[in-house]
């Protein structure tokens, strides 16, 4: 996907694995097809509408920005880890801005690699599905599966959450759960005891 206007926004939507533990998002990788490109990475969790990557709760403290003079895959550590609830959806939204030129994302696609004689020597296969990858065009999210059958190369790297939460802050539905969890993970708080935040 490429923009001739100097700016382009894309997003991938992910589902947190259901299981016994939550996941923590610490970094993302973005595929950039152009040089001299600035990027901004934003995370939204608990999406209300998986077809709208901005319909969730923005995790502003995790926003990361940077610049690359090279094209390729760029790993971006988030400014703050993001705790993701079991079974929910979240999005990683990336905005690219070109420096005096257009900008673009790399897309996953199935294709053959050929040798010097034109013989197919390697087959690269990717898979995609509706509702996974979007490009923002004129204020409307366009599902890449319906337009090109490709996903934008935006990858989310999560770890299973291993830290136990305080017994008095145990419900992710409470507004204070994620900030308290983040503070515990970051070593900012230990609570009033090993089991209570109070």
C-alpha cells in the first residue's frame, strides 16, 4: 500500500488468546516500503467494533514514534507495555509520513521466487482473512482482504502475563485495573502487601 500524498495510516487487528493468562504487548514490527519515513505507532485495546481499529480504548502511554532512512522491517519497542485482557481484540495503528516523498507499507503476499532462468525455486505463502488488516482511505477503513487479499506487515509481539494481580484489583472491567497492573509490572508499586494493593 502506497500513498502519493506523503501520509498513510494502516492497522492490523489481533485477538488475544483465551487461556489462563493475559498477554502483554511490548513491541511491534512494521514493514515500510519507502525510505526517509517517520512513523507513529498507537495501540487500542478492547475494540467495540473489530472492523474499526480506532473503536477501542487508546493506550496513549504506549505510543511510539520514530524515523527510518531505510526501507524494510522495523522493530518498534512501545513506550510502555500494554496489558491485554483474555480473548479480547486490540489494534496496532501505524501512521507513516514521508519526507518530501510518498510513503508505503510492505504487504504480505503469496508469490514465487525464480532463479536467473525464470524457474520457480521457492514458493512463499501468506494467509489473510477478512477483518485482519486495514488501510485508512478518505476517513474510511478499507479491509485489505476485500481489496487485495493481502495483510499489511504490522506484527504484534506479546508475552504471557506471569505476574499475579492484587486480590483487591482483580477485575479487568474496573477502570483502575490496567494502570495498577502496569505500575506493578514496571516495579513502581508493590502494594500494601504481597496480595493487596489497598
